[in-house]
C-alpha cells in the first residue's frame, strides 16, 4: 500500500484545504475548462441520422493531475465496456496537464488475454481524419467513430503512442486493472512481447462511448475510493458499479442503461485533497465527470466519508453536517438544471477505521438522516443499512469488510450493487 493509500485507510490527513500555491499551478488550466453544457450533453446523446440507437458512455474513469511523464512510449490500456454498441469513440484527456500532449498514433482492438490483441481486430483511431493529434493543456479530444462492434462486458485494448516527452500526465491512478507499456511505437502489435512494463493506472484515456441499439442513457456512479474499487480484486471488474452494470444487462429484455464509474480514491465533496492524485472536489468536477458523460440520465451520488474522516470543512474550518448537506444541495441543483436525476446513497459505517470518532459518527448519522428524509434527492439507496453489522450498526458487517473497516471487499461490492432498486433508474 502506498503512503497515500495508508493515509486514506487511516484517516490521518491534514485538516486543511490544499493551498492555492500548491494546487493552482498544476490545475489552473484544467479548472478553466468549461464543462459540457446541457445542449452539448443532449447532442452527444442523440444519434446521427445514419445510426440506430443512442450514444451512451460505456466506460469513463475520472482523471486527476500528477501522473508520470512518458518519452517515446506506447501505453496499452484495458477498457471494460458496460454496454454493447457500435460506432465507438474514445476521449483523450490533457485536462490536468500543463503542457500540450502530442499523440502519434492510437488504435483499438479486442483483447485476447493480458496485453495481447485478438488477431484481425485492430482498428486505427483518428481525430478529424488524422492519426496524429495534439491536445492543448487543459483540453480533451474526442475521436472519430471507429467501425468496431463492442459487446457488454467485453475488454478492449486501447494503445496510445506518445513520440515525445509528455511532462506530467493526466491520469487515473487507481485503475485496479493492468496497463502495459512499451518503448517506441507498438500500437499495431497483436502480441505483447514489447510491453515489458506494467502498471495499475490509466493515462490520458478518459472515455469510451458507443451507439447502443437498446440503452437509452447512462448511469454515472459518482464517489470516492469505495466507488473507485479500492480493495476489490484487480482485473476482475468487481467494483460495485461493475456489478450494477451486469445486473442491468442480466435483467429481462435488452439492457436499457450503461454504467460508468466516476470514483476517485480519497476524493471529497467540499474541498480539494492535498494529495493531488485524489482529485479536485466534487463541487469542481461534478459538471465534467458526471453531467458531461454522453447520454447521462442518472447520477448515484455516494461521497462524503472523506470530508467527515478528515474533518474537512469549507475554508479550512471544521466540518458540520450542514456543510455537507449544502454541498449535496449544490450538486443536486446542477444536475436538475441539466435535466439529470440524482440518487443519494447513505454513507457506510466505519468504526474501527482511523476515520471513526464519536464526533465524526454524529455527523455521518445526521447526514444520513437528511439523505433519507429530506426529499432533496430523486431517490435514495440506503448503503448504510445494507452494509452495517447487525450487532453493531456503527461498524461494517464483517462479511463485507475488506479488513480496513472502511472499504468493502468483493462480497461487499456485490452487496452494494444488489442494494440498488433498479426502479430508481430512468429506463
């Protein structure tokens, strides 16, 4: 476990916001990017006259700053699609970097196993008809549609070649999947022999969207490390949003909704995290990471335990339940202005973890009571009730506890997904 992950598990973080002198230079460009407007979101979800279906987001991790630099490297990443479709497009993000990103080539293939592509499935990816694209610092680029069919639950390999030196990368640190890195341009290789380095992060790759013949929209699971999949099994797609996507696909009739995971480990609702890889606050990223996804209809908002565990109130002060409630109200208002529904999830118990104190527990209980009873959300999922120990409601059920008394293991992730009443989702 990295120092950052130990901090996340124990709750021993500074109780202050990131100073602007530290964060501003790295994220200022990114924060200036205007999130997709309601009109742009609606346009992204509307199929072209030639297509048959709705364009939805099939996979879309949230990105942060502070990733490593690359020079003359091919980065091959696994994309696990939550829904079937065609006309696939990818999004490359330079949103949290401070220098332009030069991309020499990108391709996509169906994964055979590991870093190997299934022979004959590789397709070149273009941007405005060109294989080469330069993405300005703070911006993103959406590719042209690629003629490759995508199945629900299928793994694709996206290979990205950067010919120069990138500088600090925009990334998603905790992928809980394997990324393969090679020296030089190996975007066209079916085999993986050249890919001698592996990591468990995604770099620059921020989305896959498809035209689905059956899905009518996208569900965004928005949250922190619990949603991101911390302590779930690597490469097995056992985060609770993964389980939820499979539930939707296994129901009677065709799959009506895709599911994407907008979780970031350590993320907070109200304030930026001093550890830059854990992201700007939900208040800053919600418009882009949730409301900016193609076809978004519903957001499941499950975040706040890091605010409570760090006593991280606005402007460096102590946190109150009302502070967190006010933050939720702001996010709900943004979503409703974009004609997106927000389903609130109660915060799980954490006694035994470093986050737990009687004062923190009082805040959690107050926030959960408001989520359940205020009527501010369009629906409620009671994760607290599902996950708590019947013999000690302040603690996780041992059957679901990964061992740190904060994060669920694989069985707990499935229990979270099973707790979602599918009737709450806009189908």
